[in-house]
């Protein structure tokens, strides 16, 4: 079967492939010279198509192989003519004397491939007039660089938008375009990191809010466990029900929900018995899950009922407090301070770099006190983005878990507060400028 040329990649790419295809058909051949194999998905992640047609030698331990490799890597390519006996006459372009060789049929069948379309790995060292590169979300930065430096005259990238890369964070649905895919490619490092780069990356990971928040919540769960066990025993559950809750997988999430309720200024020691008494739990398959649901409904903010600001680390993480050992309290304080410091650093960097996501939060106020209040809200949003690895222009991305949805709601409130602060500051500044205008004119003699 004569292989079809690549499709939907532009006329410049189709022409050389079509010429080869037609040449085989005119000659009445059903198989092209040499072995042709389809590219697997992984190989076509970055495919390089050279406008110069030719052949590639897969073996260079004899004279024929040396010629092919030299032609493919250093010269203007090679031109080949297939013979009836399966051999191939190869002429290196630009070489008048000594640039031609006849490849035996056995060599052609085993070691020669068509050279108009190759993978990025095979393209290393090649030079062609024009290189056409197929780029997808799984393309690595290194392969993209190799592919886009093969052409002497031009290098053109064709970015696939319909094949998302499941192994990496995809762009948001309304942002999938060539720019976002290429941005992801440049962040996708395929090569192994050096020892220094690995140390820097590990330090960044350890200092990230995702890591510090996980440590804080783990320490908090251990520090408060005895307290929550005692609260559950006093809640009105029978001894058998208490043991069922403590042994269930929902016990951990239940303690996290108790901590969140307390951070929102609910008296958990009074609230939990009321929730247990609300309705019989005798027929409940998972008592802990039922209590979590009742807690979430009972602690929902009521319209018109203003409560004090919740006790949250960096505006996101419910504070773990109450009776605990001094060692645990110190560890929690240290993690909380590190999270706050990291969030402020991220907020400052975003402001300095004029990050696009800051637009929703308004312009930074000029006066020191108002700016401090505004920055306090910005640092919560910066912490959210760092915790969940949000990239791109959309401030909060697309929450994927219940925990992230809760944090996204808190971050959204911070966005609204920051915007209100910025708008009020702008209005005040404008009014002040209008009031001072007569004085300014008088000073200028107007």
C-alpha cells in the first residue's frame, strides 16, 4: 500500500510528500523504497517535516551509511533514485565529485527510511531549507528547540489544540490557543535536571504554600485529635457509634470540618451535641459522613447575620488552636508564619511584574495604609494560586475538588474586597485632585 502524505499541515509541507507519493504511483510501485513505518503518538509529539525530500540512513558503520549521515546532518540533503532491483542511487546535493553512491537492496530494505518526516529525536543534526514542526501539549522544551532550529530559511510551528496533555495542568477552557500551548511547552522540561537545578527545584517545592499548608493541616490534625475524640464522646452518641466514627474513613474529614467550624467562631462543644440530637443515627451507614453534612449546613453563613472574620492562615487555612502541647503549638505557629511570608513575597512579585491576574483586584492604592489593606487581600489570592498551581490569566482557575472549591470561595471574597478597596482609593484620590485643582491653578498664576 502506498502511504498517503501528511494532511492538514499546509501546502508547503504537502508538496514534497506528494511528489514522492506520485513518483511511486507512476512507477507502478506498491511499496516505497526502504521501510516506511507509522509514527506512534509519543513520537509525533514533535514531528519535523523538511521541505527537502531525501532518505535517512539508520546505520553508519560502512561507506554507504557514512554518506547518508553526512548528507542528512551537514549538507543540503540527498536526492535518491530507486532501482528495479531494490537498490538506490543516492546523490548528495551540492557535491559534484564523489557525492554519489549506490546502496544495495538489502541495505535499503533494512537501514533506509524516507526523510521528509521525522521525529524531533531523529532531526538532531539535520539541516533543511524549511522546517515544519507539529507541536502538541506533550512536546518538551528541548524537542521544540531542536525542531525549530533545523531550517535554514524558515521554521514554522503547527500547534495542535485538540489533543490536551493529561499529564500536565491544561490551560483553562477559554484560553486554549497557540500561545497557551506553547507556553506550556516551554515549561515542560524533558531533560534531567542538574544537581544544582534539582536543589533549587526542591527548595521551591518545600517552600511552596501547597507543601506548608499540608504540613500545617497534618500537624493540626495530630495536635487536636484527642480534643475532637473527647468532643465526639460527649456528643450524645452511644459507645458503639463513637467507636464506629473513630474507626471510619470519615473521621479525618470530620475533624477538619470541626476545625473549620471553630475557625468561623462556632462553639463546637455545643453545636455537635445539637447536631447528633437532631435526628436518629441508628440507620446511618456512615455516621461521620452524616455529621459532616449536618455541620456544613449548620455553619453556612446566614443572610443579614454578620459574624466576625474567620480565623484563617493567609485567608485560606482554618487556624488550629485550643488545648495542645507546646511543641505542637510552636510547630503550627512556625508553619503559619512561613505561609504568610511566602504569600506576601508572591503578592509583591506579582505586583512588581504586573501579573495579568491582578487586573480583577484593581490598581494598587497610593497611600500606605490603604495599600497595606489591599495587599492583605492580594496575598490571599496569591496564596491560593500557589497552593493549587494556578497559571494563566484566570485568577482562580477551575476548582477540581471540594477543598479547592472552599478555598476558591474564600479567594473570591478576597478579590471582591481588594477591588472595593482599590475603587474607593481611586475615587478618594480623584476627589482630592478635583478639590486641589483651584489651588494648583492659583499657584500657577491662573
